[in-house]
C-alpha cells in the first residue's frame, strides 16, 4: 500500500524539499548513493572493481525543465567520461543515462535528447565503453526507444532497459533480441496505470521470466537486472540451456542492495555489474528505492525517531 504513496511523493516538489533538508535523511541516502561528487563516485568504482565487480555509473538527474539543465546533464557525463579515461577504467565501467535529464520532456524533446546524449555516447565509445538508456515511466517508452534506434545506427552497442511490468514489453524484447543488441531487463520502478501495466507482483515476475526466455534465446546480450534470487536462478538455467558462455550475458544489481550476493555471483565467475548512482539530485531515485521495500522505509523512519 505504501509503495504507490512513496512513488507519488517521488514526484512532489514540496516533499522533495522537506526530505532533502532533513539531516537524518543523509545516512539512509548514503546506503544507496555513492556520493554527490564525481571523485566520490570514482572512489566507489575503484572499490567495486577491485572486488571483481563491473560498474554502470548514473549521474543522478531527471525531468529537467529547461535546456540549460539538459546541457548540464550532458556536461556531467562528459566529465565522467574524462574521469574514466584518466583512470583507465573504460573497459569495466559503462554509463546509464535518463533521457528526461537530457531534455526529453521539453518541446522537440526527441531531437533535443538525441542531440544532447549523442556526444556522451561518442565520448563513451572513445574510452572503450557503452551507454545504456534507462527507462522511465511508460509515457517515455516510445520516445526512448526511438532515440535508442537512432543512436544504434552509429553505436549499435547502446543499451536499452525494458520493464516486465508493461504489457508491451514482450514485443519490445522480441524487437530488441537481435545481434549486437544489449537489453537490461528490469521489473519496473514506476507507478503505472492498469491500462498499460500489470498491477500484480506475481504477474510482473511471471512476465519477467517470459521476457528472459526471449532475450536468452535471442542473439543479443541480456543484462539481468534484478535482486530477486528466483530471477537470478532462472536466468542461469536459461543461459545454460541457450548455451551461453559467462561473457554472453550479465547480472546487474543496484549499489547498496544485496551486496553479498553481488560478490558471490562475481566470485562464481559471473559478470556482475553494479549500478552506481551519484550526484546531488538523488531524491527521485531514493524514493523509488524506499517504495520497493517497506523495510527501507521502516529503517528511514526509525532513524527519524531515534534523533
Ligand atoms: P523485487 O522487487 O521482487 O525484489 C527482490 C528482492 O530484492 C527483495 O525481496 C529484496 O531482498 C531485494 N530488494 C529489491 N529492491 C530493494 C530495495 N530497494 N532495497 C533493499 N532490497 C531490495 N527500473 C526502471 O523502471 N527503469 C530502469 O531504468 C531501471 N534500471 C535499473 C537498473 C538496475 C541495474 C537494477 C538492478 C534495477 C533497475 N530498475 C529500473 C529498478 C527495477 O525496476 C526494480 O524496481 C528493482 O530492481 C526491484 O526489483 P527486483 O527485480 O530486485 O525484485
């Protein structure tokens, strides 16, 4: 019941201001966010890669309301590409971007987001890595997949995220299961209406497995992004049946969630990538993590109560 309330709060500016200003928020936020600055993110990257994990970095930001902010998002990623080049980490660290941070919702949004994200994809290629386009709520899906298709004309390894909660996603998986395609499969973190999305968690899980079947049987590169032990086990079995070698798919989990399992999978010879968010605009991301798990909210509320 609390999940939808928290997801609605994730979009509220007044709640954003109150939560962001509360001093107790910080320790809870730190569990999920590597830091507000690039050097803190790079320190997290070094620590994770030293433990055999791969990384995808997300400079936090979404829903920009003007072109200047969109250019700032682009520049933050260009600075990140520069830091990866300097650290010689391009082969192990990719980048995740939200097109709403690049101007997708502004007038002429598809073209604007494409124009702003293209230099980032070019910079990533120069340092030997790739970019994956995060998927936001369902209203952005067509636009995001259209920008993806344009980017893939020059950079075919640009990745997509597909959400098993949406009714459309099995078709999208078929569409994107071809040679060279990289698809990160998630369950979906946004509050979506019944007209477009499954509302029952078990239905979402079952759809996740059906999508995994399509991706594993296809010719692309599946990125299994879930902390759910059942999904991890099913993915391993489907990969085995499809004859995929360990470097022909990967697991992905979020920074700060099931870290022991992340290390266990990497130690067992799997490619395990950690999604590492950093930056000052952490509110929306943080609220989605609270919404996913009541225990996170309880932890947050306890920290308020014990002050
Ligand atoms: P599920 O929610 O069933 O959780 C399984 C278990 O994992 C839980 O029982 C718990 O142990 C643990 N767990 C899950 N979430 C937790 C949390 N917040 N805190 C603590 N423990 C938790 N979504 C989206 O809509 N667009 C996107 O672009 C992305 N990108 C993305 C990248 C990566 C690498 C990951 C791992 C996830 C995303 N997501 C996403 C989020 C995704 O849609 C989903 O909301 C979460 O991954 C939670 O779903 P699970 O598959 O983990 O299963």
